[in-house]
C-alpha cells in the first residue's frame, strides 16, 4: 500500500479528495481491495505469536489506516521507520 501511495503521489490524492465528494477514498484508490492481513495474522496465531481473540476487523485494518492517515496528513511518503513504528509500537502490542 505504501508503494502504491508513493506512485500516486500525495498531491494527487489530496486533489482527488478536494474535487470528488460522496465517494469514499478507499473506493477511489482501492485501499480496501487487499486481503493480505488476514492470512498473515492467521499464520501468526498458528505460531502462537499473537492472540486470536484480539483480532477484530478494525484492528486488522489499523496498520493500513495509520499509513493512509500519515500520507494524507503530512503530504509525505511514509518512511520505513514510520512503518516499523506503526507495527512494533502500536499494532503488535494490541494483538499480543
């Protein structure tokens, strides 16, 4: 997702949002099309790394939502350090 956002560009995303109303941003650029997280989380549960009861639809979407928010609020590509911070300091503590 982060690479897709870089390719589209923050300026383009902001311009789309300013002229298109009534259409969710997720539909405009396909944020919700991926089903990558459930299989990843299921494998982590099977390995005993995370707890199944902690996984909710909102928690599953959280990393992508935080990356998207970062892009939309800063107009900057999301750095690898920020991605690591989102995963290690926010997401993983919620599901362990």
